[in-house]
């Protein structure tokens, strides 16, 4: 009876997205003011780098191929990082128009790019003999780039992750590792702007939990873990707030976090909470977050990158694009080239993205962003009859001009909407932007 009551109780305190379950506790949330820079930033660069770059079969290679942890750990002897240049990474992000970066300080394989005192499975004790997080944070700080760190509480080396009750003391050891290392990351490198958790939700324990009732079955990611172990995400993030009060915290620690994370598939604003900040994370290139040979060949084309950014920003979200550097630490030239192209576009049209809020979006032609007394109309597809029909605007539209050449656009404003007519051709522009000035 008591267990049933606990199970019912836990459901009320939990909220669920596809594979993430988290505790809703608004007392730890950043204020709107403290979230403003992140909402104004719109666009970030995600970097997945670690031992997994060496086999080049994605960041899940250890699990996917059930590689023995000891055998896998020998990869560090080959982890020379000879072309790892944090300043170059930060320059690439800046040239792309990214306002923040997030680097995988530790992924699910447990290997740390930073110098940890919790064991020595880290880059300092690898062929590289370097603290890559220290170099990254320093380079980002020197360039005025907002600095984010990805951390995975999940660690495949711990049987306690798979059977947190049977191997409870081992699971507690894994938890102690997380608290220790999160404290190291937030106490030893100066200001950190974003903490991007992954795999820290209780329902992820045991990957949806292998269970036994005379035969094996899985609990399923959608069902809460109800055993005795817990990451205690409120306690963890209280510690985080003590160390870095203004840090923006993602969702996957089991606490709701300051923003929702959408992965690969874009879902837009949260139906039940449209003002909740969210971020879409997806791959710029390759077929995994970590480097694979396809990182050099399979790259999102420029139009698609820009149109995705427009779709996300018009719906009030952020976009973070991922690259997986090569084993030597260099980023694929073709990905660098694409990022440069995005940067060229944003250097011309950034005003219609940064520090705006989303307006409306229509899959048939595009959408709008707004800031102060300006509405930006993003035409991704020139609509039939070259007409865009916008919803009513309370203020008076005083002018409508293309951002690219300042040429006039004919418009008619009434209380049923604003009609833009004679929309020009895009002429190879991924996004034809019209600036409406309001009085
Ligand atoms: C997924 C992947 C993980 C990656 C993360 C980034 O959860 O499994 O490897 O780090 O997405 O969003």
C-alpha cells in the first residue's frame, strides 16, 4: 500500500517529455532577467569531443558494441589531441555567429576532458596530458564567448547505473562522482554560463530499466524508476546555484531546468507552457554527435541551416548545431566552411535574429520575429501571388523594406491584418527578410 502511495505521489511531482522525466521545482529557476542573454543569443555551437572520436563510430560506440571498459579505456593512450586548438574552435564559433558554445566535458563513457580528482580517467592522464576544458574555457572567456559545459551523470562503467538497487553502493559511488565532478567544473574554471546535463534523469537509470519477474522485461523510459536510488536533482542543482548563481541549467538532470531540450526533431513552443524557453539541438554534419567519417561528407546545406534557424527563432526557441571534431581535435574543414557561410548570413541579417522574440510561423512561407518597434518578416518560400498575409498588428506600420537592399515593399494595413504584396524573388537567398517599422 505504502509503495503504491509513493508511486502515485511521484507521478504528480514529475513532468514528462518523450524520454525525459523531471521534477517540477520553480524555486531553482533563473529569473526572466537572468535568462534574457540566453534568449537573445538564439544560436550556439555544440561540440562532442572525446575518446569516442578515435574509433569514429559515434559517441555511443562503447555501449553499442559492448566494448569492455578496460579495453575501451586504452583509447586514451592514442588520445594525443595534437591539433586541439581551443582558440581556433572559439574563432570558428564566433565566425559562425554563435553567441554560446557547449563542450562535452564528460560523456556517457566516463572519460573527462578536464582534470578530475575523482580518479584519473581524464585527458590529463592521457597521451595529451592536457586539461582541455581549461583551455576551452580560457579561450572562450578571452573572446567574450558564453561558455557552456555538457556533463553526463550517466556512466556506462558503473553496473550501478544498470541495476541501481542490486548494485546500490556502486550507484551511490557513481552519484558521488557526479557531485564531485560538477563541483570541480563549476569551481575550478571561473564563470560558466551553461550547464548542459545528459542522461541524469531517474527514468534513464538502466536505460529504461531491465527488470525480472521470472523473466526479463524492461520498465520502459516512460515509466518512473521507483527503486531506492536517486540522483536527488534538486540537491544537485542547489549546489550548482551556490557555485554559479546565474548559470543556465538544462533539463536532463531530473530537474526541470531553465530550458527544455528538443533533440533532432523540432517540436516548437510547449503547448502547455508556450513561454518556457527551449532549445533544439541537432547535427550540422555526420551521423552521430561524435566524429565519424560522415562528418566530412554529410553536412546540412546552407539553405537548410538558415531555414531551420528561422523556423526555431520565429517560434521563440534557440538552436544549437553540433560538430564532432576529428580524433586529433580539428573540426572538419567542410563543417568549418558551412559555419562560416552561416556567419556571413548572420553578419548581414543578424538584427532579425538576435535579441528578437518569435512572432508567428507558417510552414507554407515562413514567419516573423520582433524586437522593440520592428517586425521582421522571414520569407523562406515566396508564396502564391507573391502575397504575405500577416495577422493584425496593434501599432501603425510606417514602412516595409527588404533588409538586403532597403527597397520598398508594398503593404496594406487594416484591422484584419497586414498584407504585403508583390514579394520579390529570393534570388538564392535562403531567407528573404522584410523589415516592418512600427510607429
Ligand atoms: C543524445 C545522444 C547523446 C548526445 C545527446 C546530445 O542524448 O544519445 O549521445 O550527447 O543526445 O543532445
